[in-house]
C-alpha cells in the first residue's frame, strides 16, 4: 500500500507542484471535453466535433508549454480536421446528429499509408528545427539537429503520425479509424507520465478503453 501511494504521488501529484493553478485547470477542462468528444464519437453523434475542438485548442497551448511539438501539431491539425469532419458528417446525416459508417477501401488504405509517411517526415523536420524555435526563432548559438530528442519525443513523432491517419479516417467515417486510436492511445500513456502530465496520461488510459468500445460498436453497426 505504501509503495502504491508513493508511486501515485510521484506520478500524479509531485509533477504538478510547480504548475500554475490555471495550467492545471486548463488540463482538466481539456481532458473533460476530450472524453466527451470520444463518447460522442462512439455513439456516432456529430457533437464529437464541437466538444473536440474545445479540447484540442486548449491542448495546443498546453503541449507547446511542455515542449511536445509533435502532439501540439496534431492538436492543431485536429482542430482543422474537426471543422472538415463536421462539414462531412453534416452532409452525410439526415438529422445532422447521427451518421452511418463503413469500412475503408484499398485506395483509402493507400492514402492512409502515404499520410503516415508524410506526417512522420513533417514532425521530424519540426523537431530538427526545435532548437531554433526554443531560442525565440534566433540562430545565434543554435545547433540544428535531432540530438536533443529523447525516447518520449520519438514516441511523440510516431503517435502524431498514427493519430493524423486516425483523424482522417474518422472524418471519412471509417470503422478502422479506431485501430489507430487504440495503438496511439496506448503508446501515449507512458509518454505523458514521463513528461509529468499525469491527468493527461489517465485520460489516454480511458481513451484506450473507449477506443476499443468504439471499434466494437462501429463494427457492429456496419455489419448490421
């Protein structure tokens, strides 16, 4: 019991001791709206997008502060794709609330692979210039490169690419989008614990469970 309490303190309490209260509040709000967004996605409700937009905008700021540029970029991308998905779901829905889903075609799988490669290369490029960004966009005494990346940063690059594909497939209302969310969410849990974002780590643990439920529900809906 003592070890459990100590680990809980080290993982979820101690990292927040140096945070401002507003930063903790923003992470909590972003987490709540993120969970709501996934819930609406499972239910195939168009409310997935307005709730998701609130969460992603908040996370753009939070992740920038903590130096996770890959995830910051993906949340900015989420915001744009949420607007795009909102339009697509509205057009495919008779009541502007519920939508139908389908399986991805071979052509869409090809596009997904290309999007993953492009996303990976783009995020690596951003991290290459991270020293320049951290130095207030000045090249004085800056060495460009990937030498500063730790394992969490490389996971950030990988999960960013996975989530970009998942978001695109979700906008297209494809059942397989959940597979990408499941893989990415599971990888994000240790990454955010390592970065001291315990609340967000718990959120991604819940996301993993919800993504599995979402995949089962969407698959049942399509098969029916």
